[in-house]
């Protein structure tokens, strides 16, 4: 089973139900109470920047990017990132993240924010957000608020509330 061939491709509208079931299995119903989920409510994620991982026809992972703003600066919110439990620890999650970040960079995006574990996401270039620079619209452990600059210096001078960018889907 260690010789599995994983295909990463753009998410399509047809993937929505399967991704929702995957998120339900991995995160459960309590996910809707989390601040990052609340931030994504009503703001569409970008299909052009969201990806699925498959082994054959089996969907085993997903990552989405949603347009947000940090103060007045456009950015993207990464998440949810999920991989079916039997397929974890195989690099699928990191491959999904890297593909999404590369695509975002290629499309001219400069910043990506997420709430997550720094030791895991540091492998994809995320760093702790300097304290007090940005505020989520609900409770978040500040140690878990991370940022990745897709362009060096893109976070310089950026601060303010993090909110959905309803016009920023691209």
C-alpha cells in the first residue's frame, strides 16, 4: 500500500458532495463552530485554487483556498485541508498544500493565512503571524494563526481584521 499513485487535480463543482462527506468524516459536525469555518461561511472558495487528491477514482484528500482580506490587503485562507485517515502520513496533505500555493502564486496572489499547527505547516512555508497584526472574527489561539508569503515581503505593513472577501474569487 506504500506504492500508491496519487493524482492531484483541480476541484470541480462535481466534487462538492464527496468533499463535504470527507470533511464530515474527518472533522465532524463541531467544525462549523470553529472560527475559520465561520469566516468561510457565505464566501465561496476558489475552484481555480482548490484541489483534490485521488487514488484511482477514490477521493482521499482535499484543500481549498478562500479569498479574504487582512485589513485592506487581499489574501487567501487555506482550509479545510483533509486527508482520509488511512492515507495520512504519506505526504498527500503537503502535496495538496504545495500545489494550491504554487497555483495561487502563479495567479498573482501574495499571502495565505490559516489556523493550524505550525510544525506541520512550516514545511510548506507558513510562519506564526506576529502577535497583534491581524485578528480573526472569533476566538483563535494566536499561536495557531499562520501566514505564508507567496512573494517575499508581502506581509510587511499588513494588519487589521481578517474578514471574507466576497469579491475576491479568482
